C-alpha cells in the first residue's frame, strides 16, 4: 500500500510533463514583463529547489491536516434560466472559487470559469469541489465574454473552455494564455490578449489588464511562459477590480491611483500559507490590498470551493471578517449563487459558520481557532 502514493505522484508528474509539449506559445519578447524567455514579476520571486517543491507537493497530497474540507457541501442557491433572464444589469453571482457570473450592458461575463469536479489535469486525482456550481455549464445563459487571470488549473479549466469555445463571443486573457485557448479550439478572432496596463472595450465596457504578483504554468517545463494579471472593469461610473491570484505587492497602490476608487473589489482570500507568501496573500494582506486599491466593498474570493491549502476551510472567511470589522471595511460574503448588486452591494451572511459549528461539535475546535 505504501507504493500507491508514489505511483500516483509518478503518474501525475508524467501527465504534467506530457502536457507541456502540446501547446505552442509565442515568445512575446517585446513585453516589458519578459526576461530570459519568461514572464517576471516586478519583484523577483525567490527561487526554490526542485527538492523543496517536491516535498511541498508531497505534504499537500498526503500529509494534510484535518479541517481543510467542510463536513458537508456549503449552501448553494440554484440558479435558473428565468432568474438570470430577469436579472438587471450589474448583477453578480458567485459560482465558486474565483468564478463569477456578471451581467454588464445586457451581456453575461464569466471570470476564471471552472466547472469541472477537480482543479487538476486529471479528474481522478487532485483538489475536488466542495459543492456543485449553482448552475450547470450547459444551462448558462449566452456568454458575451470570458475574463481570464492566468493558466493554473483552478482558474483555467480546459473542459470548460472547450465547451465555451464557440459559445462565448470573446475571451480576454493575459499574453500567452490566449495561445492555449486557440490550441484548445477557441477561434483566434475571439481571443484578445493583453499585457499589463493595456485596455480593450467590449460593448462600451472597458477592461484593463493590470499587474499581479504570481506565476504561471500547467506542467513541469512551461513555468512562466504565459503572463498572469488582475483585471479592472469600468462600466461608466461603476469600477470593479478582480484580483485573480496574487501575493501582496506595491502594484495595488498603482492600480488604485490609476483606476480607483473601486466600488467593488473581488480579492483573493484563501489557499494561502506561510510557505508561499510571494504568490498568495494572508487575510491581513487582502485587507491592505483592498485599502491600497481604495475599494469601497470587499468581496473575498478564491475560497469555499476547492481544498487548496493547509488551513481550515472556513479560516479565510473568519479572519477577513474580523479584520474588515476592525478597520471599518464594508465586506460582502454572498452565498454561492446569491445575487449581489454591484451598484448597491449588501453584506450577506456568515453562512460558513453553521457548517463549521457542525464540524467542531465535541472536537474542541471552533471557527477561527481553538477553545
């Protein structure tokens, strides 16, 4: 039995290696973010040895602490075609993790759509969903556009993209990510690739690709061949920020100065760890980033759907809620599938606490810590 984890890892690595040779990606040598045939951050990411990376992977796969998954599926409000047809402009529905469904000027937009059961290159292994999406992929309304932040499996789902390839009208992506889409069957004339600080317009809505501090790659030998980005969405006076994945950096202040203040900021709060501070934010940094952006309402994302870290599953919600209360920040935590009006957000409820309480009964553990 001890050999099974080794075989599983070996097979997974084989799959990852094989996938790196199937997608041609342009060089993009003229990008200011490009150096030594790779995209880079403003501040260089510290290098890690292969051994350290392998050890981290092993701990993540086979030495996980208790409480990283909820005792049962989180609450999900099912979405119907009729409800979406009647939804006014500037409606937002969180579908899970970093997947948002947003209505702008009569058209529906998806951010980082992941509808597969696992955020993984294979569907028999890897992080599994805590809950089903509020609406099935085939039941989505006509999609005007897809907004992508980077190419990691929990943000760029090949099966979902292949389904949307000829159904969504436009795909906005950072440099290189669009090359993957085209290779997967998305018509080239539907793909728009942007570098940091570049903009495009669709139906009068402005979209700007803005910096993030992260990395990219879907295999062992394609690291940082594609760019990662956050996004700014401007619909007349409405200003929305979508972080994608990012560590904390001074770029938030630059984005806030250039495009803020933001009415709503969707900022990652989850799947963090002391071992990877450069690429994901602790809740304290999420709140600081929101303040740097000059945000009004903070909506924490990148949580509540996949088991991607070593912390308890509800911890991000508890920590960011406490910090927002301390600093007087308007926080919104809608349930999956619950409508949020981007023009007039509401706080939502601490829906995760009922699940956390169920799990902690008799264990001596309470949400956010121990008794």
